[in-house]
């Protein structure tokens, strides 16, 4: 059986980070980040009040955002990642917190989830790395009534992007800590196509936020939607 290139890429990334990072638990982040530049863009307020609500992150990486939501905002949190190395990092960083970290592919995990989630989000995670229509349909099915979907992806109008209808993945590369690159497959819908894909899943877009880089160019696209 062939290995999904996205799984292999993020596993390689995680292994290099595990070797380089200190093994001590991390301090809880004071802020949730939606962009790749700390302090730029919105924070946890984008999700509304999450205290006591079931929140799942699709592609949690090292666990920083979901740890903030659990420790600082009172959420009941679950972090998923397809790479076991990322989950190992997350557990090493924040395993002392009352949250769940699981190695799982996003669509498969949602398909078998037994309880609805109040909030489902992705920050440069599963959204954009798996078929959007399939993922959004499962999110819509597993969200509670009035539940929230929120996701951040590389802005499709940023330099170097070639957005399309989002039906087929594009070949891309992930920069690894050691300076090498690993191949990945990304879905890159146009800016105006993302809300259409969300709507096809039965969710209603509530906000589309364009975050610019320091030179004023599109950098991150953030979308929120609700289950009505």
C-alpha cells in the first residue's frame, strides 16, 4: 500500500523537530494563532466562547492552539494529526493537560466520531490537504446545531499560487527543518470558491477574512461557517 505523500511529508517534518526540540513541556501559549506570523491576525475570539464546548482541531501539529483553547479558554479539546510524530510532539509539549491527542486521518476520524462537536477548526491543517467537499460534508454531519467550522489556509491570491476549482490536488512542497523539501498534495480553490464548497456541504459562511503580509500582499485566508 502506498503512503499518502502528505503523511510522509509531515512525518518527516515531525521527526526532525522531535530531534531538535527540547523534551521539556511547553508553557501554555497566551494566544491562539491563525497565521504563520505570531501576533498577526485574529486570536481565539474568532471561535466565540468555547468554555465547556467540544472543540476538535484537524491537523493539530505540535498542539499549541488546542492547548491554548483548553488551558486558557476552558474548551473540551481533541487534537488530530495524521503524523504520529506530530502527536508525539503535542503529547510531549502538553500531555499534562486534560485534552486528547490522536493519530488519525481527518475524514476517517470524523466519520467514526460518536459525539457531535461544537467547534471544528483547522489552521494550515487538514483543510487544504484533503478533498474539501468530502471533509466539509463530514464536518457538517458531525457538528452540533449552530456548530462552527473555522479554517485558515494559504491565501489563494498570494504570490506563487495557482488557484482552481478545488476538485483536484496540486503538487507542492513542504520545507523541512533541515533545509530539504518533501512533496505534498494541496487543494487550492479560488477565494470565491471556498464559500461555495462550504455551502455545498450545508454550512453557511459567516466571515471571509483576508490577512495581509508586511508588504500588503494576501497571505492567509480565514473562513468561518455555521451549521444552521
